[in-house]
């Protein structure tokens, strides 16, 4: 019976928070984890207008690329936080709010600086790391340098990067500059090597528990189905990306962990997490994993999600909210794998194990 209850909890994406003693939470990356930084920037990569946020508590668009809560929001719940970390550019991130952490993510960015250039004014990863350094200076003024260092060292970090280096760079247009420079098997190790520098710098800035999400099934998102698929089958060319990327990412993270002598970096198999749902949506209670809830054109995968778009009446029946991003319900199922997934999903350990080990060791 206990196993049955656990299965039902994971199936519904309902997990009780592991600990009431919340640790600071820091988020870096792209639109999958952006909670509103781009609201404060002159860029087209924004989600600050309806129908985004349709199912949020106040039914307002906050800058999250979702109908409701995104992955950082749900992870914050699991960490026992009363609220998720605010976007770093928010004027409300001050005083005691700094103790919760901060979200530095910005929609449209990649690992490479030339990724997402069409979005113009976005917070590229180097600047996100600079902001993290600036955040720590602000924190030190609030609580003293030693306590600030301890809060950061004890924090949980989520970083989600890589997808845009393909869909908004290598494959953005036929014969893109990067695709002329590199074959895909050569491009991937180049980007992984650049990512390694980013993660090493993150460690240098005090991060000691870092969840690093791999690239998901890019060829299966509604935007790519609309452009590349007549039958609804995932595009085989784009599906080469996670197959090549994720093993090399996992190896690189292992190399860094050996270099630093600790399991700092955790490989999150986003491709496996998403593909479980994409390939068997009905097993998780979804009606479709091909058609976006909000959009237009084939699979609702063309253009942006706006007030003029088709919007489904039951968001819980859809895996994808818009052309690229999951619904809140899909996010909850994905986060359940962060918490309790086997080593096939979270390597070398899941977040529940991390929290228990760190509590035992008074991390």
C-alpha cells in the first residue's frame, strides 16, 4: 500500500516539502526558469502579458513562460520556502527577501554569447554570474561577510541552459553561422567546453550544490513540430541534440566533481523526464503532448502566445503551455523526478537525497 501511495503522489506531482528549514535558492538560465527578469528589459523575449499567468494565484502575467508556476516555483515549495526567490532585477528584492535567494535567469540566453541575438537586451550568462557576485556584496552588507558566505555555500542552485544554443542559434536559420562553422558532433563538445567554464566560475562564486539540467527533447516541442513535422513525429535531426549533448554534459559534470573533490554538480536528465510524458501523455493524465495549449497554426506552434491566440480551456490536459514551455501540471511531474528520481534521472543523486545528506552533515 505504501508503494501505491508513493506512486500516486509522484503521478499527481504532489510531494510534501522535505524540510521546513528552507535553504537559499539561486536560479540561472533561460526562459524555462525565468521568473520575470525580462520584464525589466527592452526585449521581445517576455511573458508579461496575458494569457501568461492565467492560472497563477492572482491570474496575472508575472514574466514566467507558463500558465502558472514554473520549475523554480515548485522546487521552492519542495525546499520548504514560503515563497520563490524574486527576479534579481525586481525592485522588491531587498532586505530579508535577499535571504531567500535570487533568480538571475533571462529568457532567450544560451551558453554562447551569440545565442539569442535576435532578442537584443537579455541577461547573458556572464552577466548573470556578475549579478550573483553583486548579490553577495549586497547580502554581506545585510548580514556580514561570513554569514553571507555560509548562506551561499549552503544554498541550492538550479541552472538551465543549452536548448537555445540549438533552437536559437545552430538551427535558427538554414546555414546559420554556427552550422557552417561546425558539424553537430563538433559543435556540441565546443559548447560543453564553454559551459564547463561557466560552471567552474559558479563554483568559484560559492555554489556547492548545483542542479544542472540537460537539454530536453527539442524535436518534440510544438514549435518544431509545426516547422518540421507533417505527421506529428518528433524531428529526428533535432532529436540528435539530446542524444549527443546529455552524455557529454554528464561526463563533464563528473570531471568537475572529481576536480573539486565533491558531488557539487548534479546532472538532471531533462530529456528522459520530458520524454516519459511526451511519449505516454495519457499515462500521466494528459490528452496531448503535441498541441500547445496557447498558440496558433499547426500544433499551436507558430508564433507567440498572445491574447489573440487559441487558448485551451483545460490546461491540465496539455503537456505544453506554449510552443516551447510546459504547463504547470507538467512542471510538477518533472519536479517530482528532481526530488525522488532514480540515477537515470538525477545523477549521482536526487534532491531528496541531497537534502537528507546535507542535514546529516549539517551542510
